[in-house]
């Protein structure tokens, strides 16, 4: 559908105002998810919180860090704005912050049970699930391969 409500929800959630109208009229909102459109196909692009994130490996200060639960976060106080993380992300999910020379990316909305982008999606096209749990469920549902 490509409605971009996930972008609006993300930008609002990460604004100082928490109100979409005020955030977009008075602030400089930045969404950490981007809707990519290709004719009739659209998808929401955001950080995949990789198991072995290139952005973390590329970060020379340790500002880009992987938590024990798998989330990849930016510690802005350590970020020097070299943007090696931006260059190293194969998904294009790490970007420069608009308001200062720091890296910016999805943080999975730590103050919410479900990220704002997922909650705002009217088509339920976005799903929040821990990849390890999802992989485990898929493995349980698969039938064993029988040759012959």
C-alpha cells in the first residue's frame, strides 16, 4: 500500500513532541524506517538488528553496540560522526541524524511494548517478533524431509 504511516509513527515517537502535527510543523522529525516503493510493491526498510552487525564491527568508538538481547543501538554520546556504520550497513538502515553529526537508526522503541511503526500499520504488514523465537517456531513447524 505504501501509506508511510510507519514513517510518521516513527518520526513522532522519536520527536520531542509526541504529537504528529506538532512534530512535523514545529520540529525536525526523523523516521528511522523508510518505505521503499517500486511500482505496485512497497516495503518498510529499517534496521534488522543483525546477529553479526557490520555497523558494530565498523564503529571505531563503540558507539554502535549490540545489546545482550540482540538489539543494535547507538550510544550517541560516543558517536563522533565518522559514519563508518552508515557505509557498512548493507541494508541502508543506518543514516546520519538530521539535527547533528551523529548516526541514527531504529532502536525498536524501547519505551513501548511494540514499536510505533508496527502499531501504526493499518494493513498489519509489519510484524515485531524476536528473530530467534520466530526461527525456533518455524523449525518446530517444518516437517522432516523424507527422501524417496
